[in-house]
């Protein structure tokens, strides 16, 4: 997987990692082609980049300091605090 800025993504690219909302809801699952309408909506939601499957990087798993689970919990907490 390779991180791409949303503006650099084309319709034929495949999402490498699922994307979740700030409330933990699945927005777009890994394996989907990132069509223009999806890119536009992700930008509206404040996403700047996503992971894309790129040939030759199938075994590459991006390291994160914070796990997906913790990121989702933080996003939910922030969303609740902002309400």
C-alpha cells in the first residue's frame, strides 16, 4: 500500500485500507475503486489522503503509532465532545 493525496487518485485505483468516519462508521471498504464521487465526499469530510493498493506493495502494511481501534475511539470521543 502507498499513501496518496486524494487529489492524485484516479478512478482505476483501489483502496488499500478501509476508511471510517469520526463516529467509527465504515465509509469505504478496502478493495473498492475510488471513484470521483467517493473522492469528492472524502475531501468534504476532511480526508486528505488514503492508502491505495499498488502492484508490488501487496505485503506492505503501513505502520502506525496508534492502532485503528484507538484512532476510532479517539474520533468518537472528539465527535461527542464537539457536540
